[in-house]
């Protein structure tokens, strides 16, 4: 019983750690990505064609 509780705790800890790493990677990529410029570019192509 104690081993099962420890495994559940470890599983949740590892999942949280992985999610945290992925969140940091995604936010780092989004900081370098200019979303508004992309939207403006798509609007330009839509209305000019």
C-alpha cells in the first residue's frame, strides 16, 4: 500500500515536471513569434487577392 502511494506521488511529480518544461519551451517560442504581424499578413493576402 505504501509503495503504491509513493508511485502515485512520483508519477504526479514527474508529470508536473514535464508539463512545466513544455510550458517554458512553448512560452519561449511564442515570445519570439510576432503573432500580430502574422495576422496582418494573412489579412493583407485575403483582401488583396
